[in-house]
């Protein structure tokens, strides 16, 4: 059976990369404009209000580090891997059972009547088709669960960053890893540890009081 588990970090990172890299392009465009406009332009509009360019506050997160140390992702990744192994073993058991029936048919086919042989072949063919459908069902189930985890993960991190950014007065939060367009960021702009701490504190609070998560979902 081909591997049917895919890492939830990959899709999530692609989605996060698209959003944050678009923001990065906007920031670069603003800085480029200010450089050539000189003193003629002192502020730039960023949506509902105007933000003075001098006061533009930017930070970044090391996405690899955040994902590696986020307890929520670590727990759910372990759960998904365990479920994948269980599904894979179940499929293998079914496949081995079918193979045993095929081997038995091959050993006894010479002693069967033509009608018995045809009936057995039809039965084995149907079982083989059902096994293929079962494999597809398992793959689809895991893909759906992975997509759900990716959505939840993306939502959790971006929701936290929005709140964190408002509290700290940040206008932009960028993603920094080997695939991003951010080639360098000073340590003073790195908020990864704050984000990891905040995410894990929120997750631990949810585990201690499940109603917290339900209330937060209801309030959205």
C-alpha cells in the first residue's frame, strides 16, 4: 500500500507563505516608493486608517521553530500518525487475507469444475475491487483530516498573531524560513519565542478548560 499520510506542516506552510509573502511585497513596494518620493510623502495608507511610515512596525516569526515547538501540532501529528499506522495495518491484513484466498484457488483450480472456477474467480475479482475501494476510502479519509488540521492550525496561528500584533502595535508580521522571500531579519524583530509561548499557553488553557475553546468559537 503506498504511503497515504502527508505532513500537515507542508500544506499549512504553503498557505501561510502565500499570505505573508504578499504582505512582504506590499511592504517592499511602500519602502521603494518612499525612497524615491523623498519628503513629498510622509504617510502611507494601510486600509481603514493612515499609518505614518516612520512608525511602521514589522516583526517576523521563524515558522520552522514555531511549528516544531507548538504543542497542539505535535499532539495532533502524533494522533494522525498513529491512526495512519492502524489504517495501514488493517489494509495489509485484508490484502494478505485476499492473497491467501487467491493462492488457495490457484492450488485447487485443477480439481474444480468449470462453473466452480468461474464463480470463485468472480468472487475474488469482486473482493479485489472492494479492497481497492477500501484503500481509496482510507486515503480520502486521511486527506480530509489533514486538510481539517491544516485549516485549524492556520486559523490558530493567524488569530493569535492578529491579537498579538494589535497588543504590540505591529502592522506586519512576516514568515522567515528557507522558502520565504525574507532573506534576513534582525533578532530584535524575531517574535518566535513570544508566539510559541503564547500559543502553548492558549492550548494548555484549552486542555484544562475545554469550555474556553467552545466560548472562543461561539464568539467569532
